[in-house]
C-alpha cells in the first residue's frame, strides 16, 4: 500500500478509514457480547478510528509545511548565488534543490518538473503555493511572479524574501521563549 511509502491517495485514505471503523465496530460487538453497555464504547471507538487517518494526515501536512518554511531561506540564498553567477532562474532553482535536499527541494523539483512538461511558469508557481499552503511560500511565489512579469532582477527580491523569512523565524523563537518563561513563572 502506498501509505507505507509516504504517499497516499484519496482511495488509500478512504480504505484506511473504512478498515479502521470496521475494526472498531468489531471490537465493539465483541465487547457488547460480554456487556451490552460496552456497545456504546465500540461505536465511539469506531468513530474515533474512522477519523484517525484524517488527523494523521493533517498533522503530517503541518509538520511538512514547517520543514519547508524552515528550509526556504537557505534555498533562496543558493538561488541568489547561482543567479548572481549568471544562471537563469529555473536552473538556479534546480541547482539549489539538488544541493539542499529536503521537503522544500521536493516541492521545488515538482514545480520544475511541471514546467519541463510544458506547464506555464505562472501556473506551476501557483500550484506550488496551493500544494504547500504557507504564507512564506506564497510570498516567494509572489516575488518570483512579480520579477518575471516586470522583468526586474530577481536577486534583490529573493534576498529580501530570505531576510524576511529569517526575521520571522527569529521572532517565532523569541515568542516561544517568552511563552515558556511565562509558563515557567506561572508554574513556580
């Protein structure tokens, strides 16, 4: 099953939900045979197990999004370096993705693959923003599209984007530390 390989389709999720719900119902029926009140617990278990794949997928997507956002400034820096060396944008993106393996690189390579297959640049970048669903990626896509449409140098826009991402990352760390200190002070 493709769930084990890290890729799941809607059919895989539907099958998993049905299988888990049936397992919960079966356990509930077995428990109800011993104690009729346990039948209600079986129904609750079946409903919980039915929802489990969706919860796991949402959590996995949130973790993946976090990894992508964390890797984005480094990827942008490599793209800027390649671009300053005279490399066009798409090859620079490919080189950066090859140099920095991870979730972000996988998404960039998927976008470049779409363009290689004939998808217009704008559509491929927009699909990237739709797949990742992170404000930081939308900002990057906006900068790429704006530079492409206006014909402006991409280096400045990307450098600024990486700077903003790093500043946001630092602020998030400060906020977490502040919350932890506040929680520790309240607990003392």
